[in-house]
């Protein structure tokens, strides 16, 4: 009997498409080797290896070395789902704290800018952009999205 799992549901809980595929391959079999996971998911072994490493970091996979071989198995789905929910709740709390700090900074700029010359406002905006926006990954020296050009 074959039961289909909606991978999108796992992705809604924070897993990537690859992580979802590998986790589903693991729950549908006894502990298996990486080569078997690769066959079951139609993914290259290098990608399976990266994905297993990430799932290990997330606490969703168990490795069982037997001699020179490593067998992988999934953490029980009920435990995995609860773990993902807890992780999401912690992330949401971190975002709430960041939002509260950012709101305070933005309100300071907002209140200080009332009646202030335009030049002071631009300096405040640049400082906020520098602190709160990450540069695009992979592009050295690229300005963060939405950043105010330096030549103003």
C-alpha cells in the first residue's frame, strides 16, 4: 500500500523541498543507506548528503553507523512535527523581539525627523539601512535591497 505525503505541508513547517523529500523517503523505509535515499528521491548523492546534514542539524534524522556504513532513519513523525513547531515558535519570538527593537529605532527617527532638515533625515535612514538590511548573498559589495544610494 502506497500513501502519498503532501510535501508542501512539510515546507510550510520550514523544511525545504529537498529536506521534505529525504525525510519522506526515510519514514517510508527501515534505516537505509545514502545511496538508497538517492535512488528513492532521484537526487544526486552530494545533494542527499547536504540534505541529511541539515536534517541532522534540525534533529529530524538519526545516523546509525554499522561498520564502515552509515544507516539513516527518520525521527518519529509526531516528534519531528512537534520539534518543527517549537523551532518555528522560537523563531517567531526572536522576530517579535527584533520587530520591537526596530519599531523603537524607527519611531526615534520618525519623531526626530519632524521639523528636522532633510539632510539629517537621510543620515538617519542610511544608519538604519546599514544596521538592518543584509547584503544580497553571493554579490560582493552589492547594496542591500531598498538601501538609499550613498551619493545623496
